[in-house]
């Protein structure tokens, strides 16, 4: 069975541009999470989808970030316009059940904003 | 909210020695504590977890201990091997979110 996949693996953009990250969870996993790790710091929660609904988006930094999960399958995270401080590695994870169930992580997208 | 602290940030051990990574948490409501291993170019992968009704759990060379009173939990790796070299993250969950530590970069020297 395929694991969580993310695209692209790397993205380098200039400040002010737009970037869209994609995550494909494990098939059948209703719960999808986005995280971000800024260099040397903790992996920080951004938001949690249950199917197509946003269960918890308390970790989203500001309104330049927009996450969607139309149809409850793959998810996109758009950053518009990107700022320097948005640089980091964006991870997606999925789980069968919410709360304290095992979360399976994708390889991450490394975003660099110049 | 929950605050998870992880130490050390870097750790070097000789092959065959043991490695210990420690984490503390602040929210007494946290009841699930997973440990993740991240190898270069890959995402974090769950290696072991423990729930608050258990004090210790072991899986071959890896063990995790939990002290709920002191609010700390530790990862123990025995007989370390070069393939154990990676970044390790602890996390705590109260059923709402996962709160991660800042990671420990473990290097096992052959």
C-alpha cells in the first residue's frame, strides 16, 4: 500500500509569489494533518481535516495560508503571497482515526522563500 | 497549550553503546506519547509509542519510559548501530493535537 505522498519535494520561490503544496494521504484515511518545521525548531501543527472538513485550523499562521481538501481525498496548502518566514519543511500526515491514533507522515516539501 | 522540551539536541555515541533522549511536557492531560525517527530525505516515521496507563514499553532494542508525576518520558536505544543515525522527535498529545519536541540528531560512530 502506498504511503503518504507530497509534491513537490522542493520549491524555491521569491517573496510575494504563490506556492501550492499537495498531499495525497493513505487511501481510506479520513484524517489529514499539515505540519511545518522551521529549521532547528519543533514540528508544529497547522491544521487537521476530517474528510473534507477542517476539524482544527488553530495552527495556521495567518490568512496567507489556505488549505483545502475537496472531496475528502488529497489536500492542497496554498501560501499567497509568500514571505521569507514561510520557509521551512511542510509535512503532511494521515491517520485512520483521529486523536491519538498513529499518524503516518509524508516525506515533506522543503519550501525556500528568497 | 502543551509545551514539549527535548534534550539533547545532538548526541553522538559509539556503535554498540546506548543512547537516551529525554522529553518533558507541561499538560497533565496529555495521554499519548509517540516517538518518531526521521532519516535523511524522508518524513518522520513512528518507531514506538506509549500511553499514559503504561510506565514502560519495549520493542527489541528500543524502549520508552513514562513518568506521569514528573511529566517526562524518555527513549532508550540499546546496542546502537550506524543505521540508528537519524533525527528523533518526541511528541505529546491530549487527544486534540500532537505537540512535538525540537528533535535530537543522533550519530552512531562505527
